[in-house]
C-alpha cells in the first residue's frame, strides 16, 4: 500500500483492519458473546477451534477480514487472505449464532469448517447441534459457509444442523469483490469435493436469499451416511430472489456443475423440499 503524497491531505479518515480476532475463543467451553459491535478486525470477529457450547447472540459485525493468511498455500500462486465474522475451525457441539447482523465481510458471515489432516487418521471431528437462526447477512462473500473433509476411514459427520429464519442479501458483493477467486461467492457455500460434508438431520428452512454477485447457493456432499441415506439437507419454505441468467449454483451429491437461474429453477429446488419460492427481481 503506497501513497505518492501525504494521505492525511487526501482523506478525511483512514481505517485499517488489524490482523487479529475480535474474540479468540480457542477451545474454551460454554462461552457466550452477546451485545457487542465488532468491526475492523483483519481475521475473524469471533474465532474458535474445536469447542463446545459457543453462543454468539445479538451482535453486529462489520468490515471483517482481509488479512493475509499465508503465501502460496492450497497450490495458489498468490497470497491467501481470510476473515469470517464468526468461525469454528474444528469439531463442535452446541454452537449457536442468532440475531446477529453481519455485513461487509471478506469471507463468511458464519461458518463451521475443518479439513481433517491425514495425520489425524480416524480421529473424529463431529459438528453437532449447530444453529444459525434469525441473522441478517449483507455483502458477505458467503453468508453461511461450511465444510467437513472426512478422509477415507474417518467417520466424522455434521449432525443436527439448522439454518432458519435468516435474511441474506448480496453475497459476493462489496468488500469481498477484491478477492482473486471471483465467481465463488454464495449465500450458502459448501465446497464440492468427493470426500466432504457427511451430514444427518440437516435442515435449511424459512430463509430469504436475495441477490448474488456470483451464485445463490452451492450445497454439496460427496459422502452418504453410514446407513446409506443422503447427506443433503431438507430445504423448505425458503425464498430465493435472483436474476434470470445469473448462476443459481448447485445442490448435489455428485457434481459441482452450476444451474442457471431461470424457468427451471423452481422445479429443481422443489426436489429437495417443499414450500420454496424462486422469484425473479
């Protein structure tokens, strides 16, 4: 970052996101974070590892993320940046985020995620009793992001997952548009991979998803449950509002290919639940 002249003579105010968390929970148990405004932190507003009993309620998160995580990781030839409003990276139990407002977030508004390393073998990192309820997301690259990479021989799963009564506006728009990996933003984002996202009792219900710079959703699972049942969620009574011709995204166990928003979108969504509406703005 460089200015040819005194920046104080050019701008009324200058703000920098500092590379830190607003709250660093780590592996602590039974933490409640309530009634805070958390802004201008360069990593996560609330960052946690494997933990139990984390509740984030009635908080405002704005202008979160953008710090450099590392150079040349994940096979990329550019620095990877990060920053979510609320994140658990690892396993979790009894994790709730409710009645929060999250806007202008470089990465995800809220997320539970973990890539299980090969060195952990059969160690389980289950993500159980996760609730994202009554939140408003605006201009986050992903309103909600999740993934759980369970490698061969590892039975980790997501169980009792609920996304309900959330309002989600303009995913992939705003602060996050400076990202190098454009065309990946979504209101609900699960990275497609053949060994990810085994889930039971997973429900997406009564949400409104309006507008997206990239796509509306990417809901994927490459693994079935031990009993052979699908790991995809029940999707019911949601409202999707998009533009004809934009990417709707995908809901699939077997493919990451994306559907175009249009006349066939309603019928496609109806195969995963009831009461959904796909509207054109």
